[in-house]
């Protein structure tokens, strides 16, 4: 760096210094440092968790809840590999014990304004006709009937899922409800060897 460049840099530096040798403070910022950090770091955003009995060997569950302006977007990605379906229509998919796929709350997810479910990989092994339900109770277990809970159908496939098929939520998800995947038709009890889904819900 030449002497002239150094001199110019020093002049510029002096111009942006304040009297107490600190960088200028931008006015009209009311957010705390913690709030700014959380907004900037998506890893700090709140997530969701499935019931302990949902995951089988190879089963994948990932969820995120991120606020974009005044809109809160919830995304749940599921790979059913290793989870199981049972022989009875509308029995809960999972492995052993409590098998919900997360709780939807107003505090975390906002007030539901709609959503959809998309097939990212066609299910194989277990029942291919899969529905999405919401229930008041978080105690629904694998192989149990979702109808034994206080439940509401969110997505009824009405047939086998195909690659890229998207179905909208039939109704909004009410606050504090637990989500469940169920068999949408009677079938053979079996372990899934494939099957990926994306569930998206928008809240305010």
C-alpha cells in the first residue's frame, strides 16, 4: 500500500469515528441483541419433535418453524423407511408406542391459514395410501386407531401416493393438536422400505 493510500484510509477512518472512538450508532433500532441474533440465525428458530415411538431404523424426521415477516412457515420432512403400517384402515403409522409427528401450537406455529402435503418419494413396503390427521391427544400409538382419539382428517389421500402428488389440507390445523400419519386403507402389516413426504403449514 502506498503512502497516499495509507493517508486516504486514515482520513476515511477519522470521518467515521465518533468522539468516544466508537462506530456511530444507528437510530430507531429497538430490537435487542438476542432478537437480532435469532432473526439472523435460522438455526436458532424453534423446531418440532415426533413421539418417541415414531422412528424406526432409517426413519428420518426433520422439522423447522421459521418466521418470514408476519408469516410463520412450518415444514416437516419425513422418510418412512423403517417405520411400519398395520393391517387396519386408519391405524397410526410408527414403530412402537407414541407415534405422533409433532404438536402444532399457536405459540410456535401461529394460527393456521392452510397447508399441503407432497410426496417426495413413493412409499414402498407398507401401506401406500397414507392420510394425515390431527388429534387432541398426544398419546396415539403405532397400530392404534386414530378414530379412538378426538381427531380431524387433514389430508385424505383417497388412493396411493404418486411421485410429486400434492394434496391441500382439508381444514386448518387447530391450536395444540398433535399430527399423525395413518394408513388410508386396509393392508398388510409391513415395514416401509421407502417413502418421503413434505408437510408445509402456513400460520400468522
